[in-house]
């Protein structure tokens, strides 16, 4: 993570919600809002000036590019830009439509969650750190969904994977579950092994792959 506050831009076509986003972001000391726009083209045209670290994008913009299209266009200029998609609907499987090589740094939040400053901060900071972060409500909804991919995980490992998918750090997982950080690390090693995730190569993103495995294991759009 950079030492300077993360530079964030907001792209949202609804004026009131755009203002709400800016107000929510101003409560997070580690962030600074450098610009807010109502459409993707404006954000793209000003990206060189704004130099953002993370873009919050409404996935359903009123006209022009969608949030996903805007994110892809912004990434053409800055491949390391973190992207947080905002939606009224629980459809995070749209992330799976992106090329896997491009997925690190894309996160998905429900719009109603932006009032929770901690959740908003985790999604932004996770995106800036090249993670994939899912909305806590989506993770909660998934708990009763059938899954084959995650069958080999223990209940404790599933708990940890759910927190990884929400952008929690090892230290935060340890505090939440009353474990030592070493224990969390050991559980993560076992999770990666169970999911056939290569965790030692510097070219891999094991936390991203684990979050995607969680997403694939719990189809949130299933009946």
C-alpha cells in the first residue's frame, strides 16, 4: 500500500448518490476524492490529470459506457488502477466475464453498502492492492448455496475464505476469529492446497484466485 492517501475518482450518473459517495469517502482518512463524474467518458478524458489509484464506478451508468466498459477503458491507460463496481443488484458473476489476467484489482459492492465506511474502505483498499473484494451481503447470501468446489474445506476454512472474499487482511481475520496470524496463515495455506491454487509463485495472486473460487463455488444467481 502506498504511504500517501489513495486517490479516488467517482463515476455515478445519479447526482444525489454521487454526492453520498463523496461524503462517505471523505470519512476515510486513508483516501482522498480527486474528482467525481456522471459518465465514463469524462473520467477517461481527465484520467491523466486526476492520476487516480482507484475508480468507483456505477455498473449501470445512464448513457455511454457502462461501469465495466469504463473500467476497461481506464485500465488501458493505467493497468494498475483499482476498480470498485457499484450495483443495486447482486450479480457479481459479471467479474467472471473479465479475462482472468485482468481481474486482480476489480471489486464488487452493492450500493446500499457504501454507508458502511469500513466495508467501503476494504473494497477500495483491496482494489488498490490488486485483490478481488465482494460485498459482505453477497458473501452472507452465499452461505446456504450448494457448492462442490468448496466441499473439501472445513467450516473454519470456509469462514476464513469468506473473510478473504470480503477483503479482510490476515491481521483483521485473526482479530475477527480470535486466532493468531500464524494460524490464519496456516489455514490459508491449507485452503490454497485444497483449491489447487499455486501460492508460492510471485506471478500468481492466491487471494484473488481464492475469492474467485468462492464466487464460482456459490452461484449467487442460482434459484
